[in-house]
C-alpha cells in the first residue's frame, strides 16, 4: 500500500509539471509585437481625412453665417426706409413741393422785376411753342372743368357721366380692329359678295356687289356681333361700379336724414315714429335675434 501511494504522488507531480509547462507555453512570442505596427498607419490617414471634411463644413457654416448677417442688415435697412416712407403723408409732400415751386417762382419774379426785365418773357425762354400751347390748352380745360362742377341740369350731368365713361374706356384697340376688318374682307371676297379692285395708282378698293358688306341705315348685321369675354367682363364691372355708386349715394342721403342703418322699415312718417318707439323699448331684447338674421345663422 505505501509504495502505491508514493507512486500516486509521483504521477500527480508529473501532471502538475505538465500543466505548468502547458500554461507557460501560451505566452505571446516576441515576434507578434511588430505585427501591430501596420495598423497604426491607416488610423493616421483616417484622422486626416475627417479633419479636412470638418474644415470644409466649418467654412460653409461661416459663409452661411455671414450671408445671414448681411441679409438681416439689409432687411433692417429696408424696413426702416419703409417705415419712414409710411410715416410721411404723401399729400403733405405734394403740398410742400407745390408751395416750394410757388415760392421759387415768386422769388424769381421779384429778382427779374428788380433788374428791370420782363418776367413772363424770361419764363417763356424755358419752353417751346408747342409746350406753351399745350399748357395754355390744359389751363383752359381745367378752368372749364372747374366751372362745370356745379349742377345745372340733368342733361349736363348725363354728358359729364358719358365723358367720364369714355375716358375710363381708354384708347381703342386699332390693331385688333384692323385684324377683324381684314378677316371680314377676306371672308366676303371668298364668298363673292365683295370684289377687290386695284386702281392705276396701286390702291386697293373693295367694291360691294350686292350691298350687303358695308352697313347702311337698313342693315342689321351689327346685332350678330359677339364681343369677347374681356369686353363682357369690363361691361359687368362698369355696371357693378355704377350700382355701388348709386347705393353709396343712397346711404349718404339716408344718413343725412337720420337713418344711420340705411334700412327702410316704414311706409310713412307715422309708421317711422312707431318703429322708432318699438326700437327704443325692445331693441335690447331682440339684439341677438337681429344679429342672427344679419349673419344668416338664424334657424
């Protein structure tokens, strides 16, 4: 038994020695250290490229900041100019300029008369004959218009309205008229009702064969004309404008008579007094109902 125990201890010592040798064997060899050196080179190149990208982004960001700063300064400057322009009354500027022109003219007239010259002649040197005639015509027209402001009769009022409507219509479209005229001439010539004759001077003359092309007192071809959409819209706008002007005059007339609301709720003067008495006593109770009727939300 004792020798067997001794033999067992020997085997255990051998196994421990073997284990120690096996544990010592995995120690890193000295040759594995230089293998980590090549990995450091890509890291340096990778650190250089992001820094360049960061610099580019910083440069773009600074450029955007500078642009935003300049735009804010420009906006502030334009807003200041706009506020200054709105704070000044244009009518006051016009009156100031008119007063300045009158004062300068009076000063020039005093200087010329003091020197013994003719002011009207000196002032006429700055204008041509055509400009002077236009100015005189304008002044005469202005004086005549000033005299026609007062109401004389309804025929004169109708004439004023007619002239105003003609001015608002503007100049006629001669180019469009010429195109439509040439189209009608070509159509009539193709149909055979119109003949184009050339004279010895080279002038082209349209000869109406059966008297249907050129209008006479008995012709009704004008009733077949269809205006374009723009002309119809312009006519509708003029009608709406005249209707609004009439309603405005009616409201002003009723306001002068003491009817601020402009609604006619009576049939005679006695009924008007009775409605006023009802309104004085019951308006405070029916205010919500009347407001609902005006808004159109009453059920």
